[in-house]
C-alpha cells in the first residue's frame, strides 16, 4: 500500500503532515505481480480474482495453512478478496477458520478491514465485523490508523456509520494525533464531519502540529466543513475561542485561509460587510435594486413628463412594477420548501444498511439519502449547497432572487419573470418613443438611452427565462430534473425518448403548478420505485 498523501507543501502553507492512508495496489494480483508464481501466489491470485473453486481446490490439496500465507508483497488471501469485494471468498475463508485479521507483512501493516474501508466495501466490512470473524473494530496499522480513520479519509459515510454502530472509537488518533473528524475536515468530507459530530466527535482535539479541525478545513478551503463547524458551536463565545487558537507556527484558522487565498473562508471567518458582499452568491440580487433604482430616474425626469397623457399605459406600467417587485421580494424572503432535518426514517435506513451490509440497497437509492440533513429525501427534492439544506421539489438556486427556488416559492419566481418581462418591455417601448420624439441630442437623452439599453438586455434575459420555465411548467419538470435527468432512475429512455413520470398533460401540469397539488402524484411514484419488476411495471403504466 502506498502512502503518498501529505499535508505538507505549498498548498497547505507548510503544514507538514507526512502521512496518509493510500490505496492498495490499484489492480488485481496477477502473475506479473508475483514473479515466479508458486503455490502461495496461486492462492492469492485466486482470492484476488474471486475464483472460489480454485481456492477450495488448493486448500483441499495443501491444507488450510496456505490461507495464512503471504505473497511476495506481504498480503494474505483475505487482503485481496476484501480489496476486490469478493464476499463469497471471504465467507469461505471465515468458515474455513482462516485468519482474516492478520496485518500485511509490509511497512504499513494494514489488515483486511483497512483494505475494505479504502475500497468502500460495505458488505465486506459488515462481514468482518460479525463475531465469527474475530476482527477488532479499532485495529490499527503501523501508522496507528483505525478503520474509522481510513473511512473518514476516503469519505465513506455509510462505512463510517457502520463502524460507529459497531463501537468504533470516534476519538481515536493516528501517529500525528489526527482524529477521524480532523481527517474528514482536511479532506472536505462534510457528511463525515456531520456524522462524527452527532456521534460525539470533538472539535477541540489538537494534532501534532497544534491544529484543530477548523485549521485543517480552513487551509484547504473546505467551505462546507468550516461552515458546519461554526454552526455546530452553541454560542459566539465558543466560535471566538476556537478561531483564536494558534498552531505551533502561531497561525489562526483565519491566517491560514488568508495565506492560502481561501477568500470564501476568509469571508466566513471574518464577516465584515465588504467580505460578505464580495463573496456573497446574491450579488446579482442587490444589483437588481441598484440598476432598477437608476432606471427610475430617467423615467421620472424625462419619460413620464413627456408621456404623462398616456394614463392607461402608466397605470399598466406601475401595476406591472408592483407585481414584479412583490413577487421578487416574496421569492427572496419565502422559505423555498425546507425539509425538516434529522428524521427517523434516515436512522432507520442507515440502520437497515448496517444490519444487512447490502451495498445494493444504497447504490440504487443513494440519491434519496442526505447525510448532511440526515433525512431520506422525498422524490424531486435536492440538497442545496448554498442554503445548506434539502429543498422540496428543488428547481435551482437563483442569485437574481437571492434564494433557492423550490415548492413553496416557485410560483412567485415564475410570476416575477412574467411581470418583470412585460414591465421592462413596456419601459423600453416608452423610452424608445421618447427618443423618437425628442431625438438623441435632447437633454437627458444619455440617461434615457442607457436605461433603455439596460432594460432591453434584462428584457431579453427575462423573456428567455420565462420561456424556459413556462415549458418546464407545462411538462411538469424542474430545472434540476432537466439538467440531471440522467441521474434519476424515474427518468428513463423509452423508444428513443425520455419518459417523464410526472407529466400529466399541459393543462393538468399548469393547474398542479399554480396550486402545488402534485404531492400526491409524487408520493405514488415514490412508492412505486423499486428494484422489482412489478414496481417498474406500475411506474410505466402511469
């Protein structure tokens, strides 16, 4: 196994950690790997390739002692079958009484469970933790890494959950005094950090370099992790105390972020008005007020006085203005459809996976589990990274309204596009009529032309957005589903065309859209989704 990872180097501002749990050999064992392959090499090759019959033949011929042997690289057959995920071979080894907890005879001294964690083998690790395998959940390699530390490095959240449920020590440290939480913070695995915090992980554990998890996340620019750490602290005094801690080189988390040009982290740790604004995803939202405020000046100063006789046109203009600003503010301030965190069904789902060790269950439904919110997400929902929460019927995050667009504010977003498009179109028309009458050399023409140009650009943008969202409304599809349909099992290709199970025809889709009545339909489809043929047949029949 290679340990090429290092916390040191320019990127980490001289952090200096010279350790890391690297991958085992990236390919299966072959004859080329074990020059002059003999008996023992043949056993390891068979275990690596999952050839159970060959393993059994060799054991019957030469005795079970060969299952304890190591190849020329120092690894046992158990290492190779765990690395490549051959559960049937591992079951045989355990039943045959072969030791499945021996360390490799190399500089790393990793055991088969370490290799299983590196490969994300849920079924393998689950089998090794059963009593008859006699594997210690906190077994260490030569660098003092436990399986939980390895799972944290590789972002294997389900494996980490399984290990913790089986008694893994969340406070265990490696040779550099790094905990699993510290490793997850360094690697940017926010879901692992979240799990370990729930399970009692400590944020105040200092490593050999005097650094806390928040130092590691800050120097690597892991925004989600730093935000999670700050939110997990109960009060501002705790935040101030943690951020004031200096490492052995007298650097705070903020200094590490500045040294490594992690601007988003700097704005998070030093929340001045300017830092917040320059790194805010909502700058476009505030730009709307600035540009809109400017364009009202030529309207009142020049356009209105010259066209005030057209009373109906101005009444319509201000009615459209009211609809535009009302729906913009409503879309900005409304809860887009936040799903309550920490629901029991998530705990039940994780417990079932840990109980059965069925990676197939997780692989087919992993898009429905959110490890940050700790929920089983309803169909059509998604975790919004900017809002850091799961949104029901998630559409997208819109910087122009400064909020996520979901079930609860989607209609306001659509109406904002509708009113805004007609409002800006009408202003552009009035400004152009003013220019026709007074000419480009008239007093104030520069302001009128500039406002007309800006409003014209925004009109084109809003009309394009309106057309797109009108199409998705009439086909009952969200922007997220439009872009990522290939990720969702309920969108499938049928006769060369993509099948949308939510489409009920344009009229019914529009009625459901405006009244948000599609919950019952969504729940029906969610219940029908499954691996069995009957469920899929029901889905196709909708």
